[in-house]
């Protein structure tokens, strides 16, 4: 599918389907009024017959007959133009694309108020993301499930080719993240995840280092926390480190660390039926977003040095498995009493954070499907954020707002760390039930010294059971666009 920006008038556009954005309770004016007259009142008649008021997230459509230069008309409600956010444009474009996916060509005309570049980018993202279907594991795909759209013209947005190209690059990273999370654990293993990183490096010219188990054992005091999780699996762990460096002088140097549990059985604290064990292929959603951001950044080529880190492994059961009560030693020397083997993600992140800080970066962001407690607190659509640096937190909030992705900053309540203290080690890996997402963040904080750092708990938004907005259910690719926006800041 090809998306182009044109100056073509509504009165002159020719194709299969034309979609118009309609403000709430607004009278038809300008070219839309002229088009209505050209169509013998078809637009105003459709509005009257369907009692269409232009309210947000509403739409109507009709087939046209006669001498019209297009065959189908879609009207999408926008609400009040002054209230529209960039994300509203993104979601409106997604709704249009879904309604027109069986048509060969589509023209979209939305009234623009605000930053044309950002809005064009958002519209392009909405179109591509809403039409994505991951059918890799189906033996047969029904024809009505396939998109037949070949061309989309964004009318009135001529000159915005660069915004379209940028959006399509970001989308390529989001779709990679979706496909990684959607893939079952017998397809996506630590080995194949490392192979994906190697493919990105080879195709886009990134540096790559894959630390094998022996190298992890020799890093500082040994990555005992990460390797403790990994030791029950028959598949070896792969510590992935991708690096993007600009050709000129980098204006800053940062790191992104993604939790990369390709499957989480819970270990000896086994997850059982009803606990969501069948969904635990998605426990590498943070790592998927990290690699998705790496793919996009490698193509966008900003003047920022970025290190992408994924400590990939499985959390399995065997005679080698870590046991409740075991004490692990992380690479910074801190000791951890394992009181729950199903709180394994933070154990892998601990060593990954120490490694990231050893690179002497100026900021670190980790993201992880870390706690059910965060979903209880914020629901499925909002991710949690914690940070030791308010400037970094604000940068991420701004990046997320532009991406249309929701984060909520929670407190780093130091008093709650009392619940993680151990009588026989430096800390336990879980605390009391209350404030579980906060104590998880406080645990991770023990593996950061002075570097500005933010922790993103994305357990809810990386997966959706039902289609919504720009996705069709399953993996959402959440946080890729936020990460890219932040890097480009």
C-alpha cells in the first residue's frame, strides 16, 4: 500500500472511496459544500438520514451511483476541531482505513488545525497500524480479512512526504514488536530473538554483541541474578547488546533495557491454569519494543548514541531451577533472596541495568511487563512510570503524548523498600502485596547508581484481547513510538 500527500481538490479527486472528517454539528462549508452540490446533495442527505452529528468515534457510509468520480463515501465524526489531539487524528485515520480496507483506493480529507507535520505522521501511522494483520501462523486466511487497499491519498497535505516517510519507518518498528510478541514461545526463543537482533544489525549497520553464558558469568561479579533465572531452561540465555552510533558527534548517549522473558512458566512457583500462563509468550514485550525502536532508529539516524539491551531467557522448571529461598548475587555484588521464582523479570533486569550503567550513558530507560499490580492500579491501557529524575520523566511524558501512548507516573516511595529487606541477604525479590508495582521499581533502583533512570511497567498495554483504535487485538507494539520520540527529542 502506498500513501501519498496531494493538493488534489475534493471536487477533482477520483478513486474508489472518499472519506471526509466532519466536525460536530458543523454546517457543510467550503469544498465539502461544493462537493455536496456536485453530488446532488448526497452528503447532506446521508447526514440527515443517519442523524449523523459528527460526534467523535462515529461514522456512516454510503454507496454512490450516477456520474460520481468515486463509488463510496465515508463520513467520520471528529467532535470539536479545537479539541482534537494528534492522537485523535491517528485514531480517525485508523477508523477510516478499517472501513475502506476492501477498496482499491482511498482519499482522506480531514480538517487540519495544528502542526501539519505531526498530524500527517499520526494519520499515516493510524492507517498502516490499523490494517496490520499477523497471519503468519494461520494455514488459511479468509479473503475478507485481507486488506485490498493499494493507494491512499491524503488530500490537502501536499509537501508532507517527509512526515509520511518518518511515520512508515516508525511503523516498521512497531510491527516488528507486534510480531515478536505475537510469536509463540516455540518460535521465539532467546536464540531466535538474538538472531532477530543480528538481522537488524546486519541490515541497518548497527554494532552488535551477544554475550553468551560464560561472558555473563565473567561480567564484573557475575550476572548471577540473570543467570539464576536462566539455569532451568534447556535453551541457553542470550544477552543482546545492539548499538547505534551516528556518523558525527553524538549529542548524548543513552540506553534502553527491555525485559526479555521469551516464556515465563513462573518457575517452581508455577503459574497454573487461570493465572495467564498461556499468555506468557508476551513476557518479552519490553524487549520487543526495544528491538522495534532499534529498527526504527537505525533508519532515522538521529545524532544520538543509543544502546539497546535485552537479557533474553526463559523461566522454566527443571532440576537446575532456582528454588524459593535461594540467594543470588548480581553483578554489582548485591545479594537477593528469592522468595518467589515468578518475580523473575526484575532479576534479569537487575544485571541488565548494571551492564547499561557500565557503558557510562547519560540516561537509562527500562521497560518491562513486570507486575500484575500495575494492571490492577492502572488498567490495561495505561503503563506505569517511575523515575529518579524529573527531567527524564517529563521527556518521556512528552514523547508518550505525541505517540498517543498513555503513561502515569507513580511515586518512588522509599519507605516501601522496608518490605523488601531480607534477614539473610541484601533484599528479597518481592515485598508485600500492597504497592507491588512500586516495590518492583524500588527493587530495580538498587541496581542504578547516579544515572538518570526511568522504569516503565508496560504489563497492561502490550497486549489487547479485542481490536481497538490502531490495532486489531493481540500484540499492540506499545512503547516503540514513545521510545523513538524520546530518542529523537
